[in-house]
């Protein structure tokens, strides 16, 4: 084999190795698989369903939009329903006593959640019988499951702060979301779920 031929093969191998490296890098940093851990997004997403999340979708100038199914880091204390302002947590009782959490805690938790964006920066968001009322108008939400008798099915209006997003699960009666711990800062949003890859019967775009 001549030296030129050896050089050509070496370049070809190098290009193939570079292509594999960049493909793996894109998978690692741009697209990530995510397994649905709870029924909070039923009926849209079921427990164990696997989705692909575009980590660049909200990192390169494209802000989250109403209706986006989004993976994010919740505020610290989200599992306990902690609110960011002392004394300003949700108070579920009679309809007249409902209060909402307008600010998250100052730091994020060491976990990820997946919910739907229902409120943008500057929006006024309320919940009535499990349905979002955005800026005084009832949102069209054919994807939302019946809220049932949960006390969180009603929530007084809050103003979403600049740079924050209000997120809720589609299973309104069984979702730990912004109703309990407030809107989420833009910097804690990881990316948009854009496709299901498992199970086979649910494969397709979100």
C-alpha cells in the first residue's frame, strides 16, 4: 500500500471518528432522554413513557411558549410545597381564602420535573375548577384531566414575575406544580420535550 493511500485511509478514519464524536456530543448536550416518573402529566404522558428533550430549544434565544411541555429544575423545597416569600404560600380552604405563591425559593432543587407552560412573564394566572384562567380568559385545555375534588383546583390570581414561567401538570388533581411553589425562573428551564420514543404505540411528536 502506498504512502498516499495510507494517508487517505487515515484521513477517512479521522473524519469518521470526528463524525461519531460530534454525534455523541450532540446527543449528550442537545438531546436528552427523559422517563416520565409520575402521573402528573396524564393523559398526555403516562408513567414510564420516554420522551426526548431538546436542551437547546430554550438556550439559544427561543423562550418557552404557552403549551410547551418542558423539563425544568423546580425550586428548592418543591416536594414540601415551600414558597419563596415567608408567609405567602398556598392556603387551600374555602374559595375566599385561597392564596397563591408568586415567587419561588431562591435556589433550585437537585431534581427535574416535566410540566406544561401555562403562564408567561407578566401574565396574570388563576385556576378555576382545575382550568387555567390567563389574563382574565379561560384557556383552551383539551389535554387537561378532570381536577376532581382537590383543594388546588382553585387558585387566586397571581402576577407572573418578569423572567419567570408558570407551569402545571395536565393531571390537575395530582400534580405538584407552580400552584404550590410558584413560577420558575427562565434560567431553570432545561428544554422542551418534542417527541416520544417509547412505548412504540405512542411514538411521535409531542
